[in-house]
C-alpha cells in the first residue's frame, strides 16, 4: 500500500528528528513536513515542506488531499510551562489541532493518526513511582488537562468511528539536534549546553526533583514502533505509558561531572517546580512492552556521553 506521511509541527523538538528519520526510511518525497513557519535549510531542502497552521482545518484538509496523505503525525503542541502563561492559547492549539486530524480520519481522508500525550496527564494524587497505565489522573496544569482530554477523545474516536489513532505518553525528551521549547523537563537539555559552554548551570528545579526522561533516539523508535505495529496489537487507544530512565538534577550533574569534573550546578527553583512536583517520578510501561514490543536502550550515562560528544 502506498504510504504518504504528513508531519504537523515538523520543526519542533520531536518533529525535526522524526521528519529526518521517516524521510530516511520512506524516501524524502513521501514525507511532507509542515509547520507554522519555514524550517531550517536541512528541513526545507531534504523534502516537501508546507507552511501550515495546525488550527486551520481547511488548510490542513487541503494539504492532506493535495498530497494524498495516508498517515498524520500531529506534533504541534504548546508545552507545560508556556501553557501556564497562555492557558486559552494552549488549550485551543492542543485541542483544535487534535480534532482536525481526528475528523479527517473519521471522514476517511487519512488512514492513521499519531498523537503525542505526556506524563503530564498525571497529577499530585497519582501514585508517584511505577505509575500504572490505569490510575488516578487529576492533572493540575493546562497542558496536562489538554492531554488527558485529548486521550479521552482519541479513545472515543476509535470506539465510535473506528479511527486508527495511536498515542504514547512521552516523558521529558533529550536531544542534541533540536532544542525543546516551553517544557518543564527542558532543563535536562539546557544543562548539557551550559556544561560545555560555561561549566556551570543554574537549575530551575530543585536538586531532588526526579522525573521520567528519555533520549530522543528511543522516543523516535517508540513513535515509529507504535505506528508500524499491526492494528490488532494496539489494545490501548487513549495513550500508552512509556518509560526509559528517571533522574533528578543532582544525578544528571553527577553524570556530566564524569566527563567535565569542574562542572557545577546550583538551584533557583521557579514556577516550574510546582509543575514538576505534580508529575510522577517513574512509569510502568509493561503494556507497551507486551503489546507492541517497546524496549528502551539508552541509560543516563550513555545519553550523557552521546550528548557531550555531539553538542
Ligand atoms: C514538558 O515538560 O512540558 C514536556 C512533557 C513532559 O510533556 N516535555
């Protein structure tokens, strides 16, 4: 079957690497990248690119039809820290864009949808360690509320209309190729940049804030893995728990010191501390492992070496 892929939000932290990976697998011309503004030279020159507002249904539909898209990866979103500053903008972007692609799939204009959820769907009343797939979910952030609501709608569209939507709950993601923007876990990328440049880092979370994290290569592997899995293997249509490693700022600093002994970290927690405190510390992803063979590869020290070698 001919596959033609549209990535919405292709210039973001995940979208950039996902676009490059899918182009390397399927061929450049089969993967249409899109974002609200043009990407860098590598993105623009390696394959088709559309300037596209994820909130504009007509524009998304036009691109889907013109390029005969089969699979959509909706990576455009406003992350946790920014959405606390712009609650209605965050809610509108995160929900409208999801409804647009779900409705295109419901109307059989696309076959398959990937939509990212997050550990932000959990809240302070959720068990903090080995957080189960099904548990209390009372998110306290705008972003978390939008992701939890989105999960309910994904499951609804699957049950009611048979929409083949697949989703994972990403932990904090770390990559040397693209910077994150507006998340609470962003410190775990910035710390490597500052360690190399200034040998010191002021962290906006306190030293003991343990959060679930993942290296980008693992995240791309999971994203493509769930999309390539046979339909009958996808038993969960809201979103799968996904885990790799968990660490706090002190532990990532120790990992960096193995390569840069003079590196120093200090702490000035800001409003993001409360967001981080509401999230789990570690995640039970046994259902993703069982249903579609998920397994993470990178440890904290392996990730640190790869980050410092490549930045
Ligand atoms: C954020 O910090 O907002 C994101 C996430 C955990 O979904 N990285």
